[in-house]
């Protein structure tokens, strides 16, 4: 009977360690995200899986210094915070962006301007305006699926398939 209890305790201990490691890894270090839609084509396509780095957004108070133009980020959608969006940082605080034909807007402190690489099929800052940095949940660092397209995501967009 003792051996059975000992095995049960050992199993529970390893289960707790595994669950704890998974929780810490996905909430504070990195998280796989399934992309949907065509707004980031050709960089990312529908059903691609990316790995997002969350360390700097969780532990570094001055994360806005680490967000750079060209970074691909995952953020909460301003229109629906329960939805995650994947976009590219087009402008950071202090930058000026042209919004429409005539108006220009300066990005306020603590905000970024996000756009999709495939602008014809992207709902982004052109619709919502500047996005608070607090909505960013992580930086996309790797495209991990489909495996044949495995790559490190850099801060330069590929040529878009805009029409």
C-alpha cells in the first residue's frame, strides 16, 4: 500500500511541476499563437503558428523602449479585447503618420501604430488609431508552422501581394 501511495505522490509532484512549468512558460516567457486571416501575408498566412516572446513585455517596465518599428507583435484587438491580432509596428511614439489623404497624426507617448503587411485586407490602426502599448502581449519571433516555412521573423516586411 505504501508503494502505491508513494507512486501517487510522485505522480502528483511531477504533474504539479509540469503544469507550473507550462503556466510560467506560456504566461511569462513564450506562447504559440495560431494566426488567422490574410492581413499579414506574405509574412504570415492563415493557419500559421508563431511563437511569441513575452519576457520583455512582462518583466521590463520600459517595454515601450523595446518596441521598434518593423516588429511583428501580437496585441489585444482594441475593438474586441478578447481577440488577439498580429500586426507590424509601423510607427512608435513621436512618429508622424499620414492618416487619410490630408491629415497627419503624431503617435502619442505609450502608443504605437500597427498595420498589416497586406494593407488591402487589414483592419488596423488606420481604423482604430494609435494602439496603447499595454495591449501588446508579445513580440512574434518565430514562425513554427508549417514546418517547411519555419523562420525567424525579422523587422522587415516581405514584398506584399497587394493588388
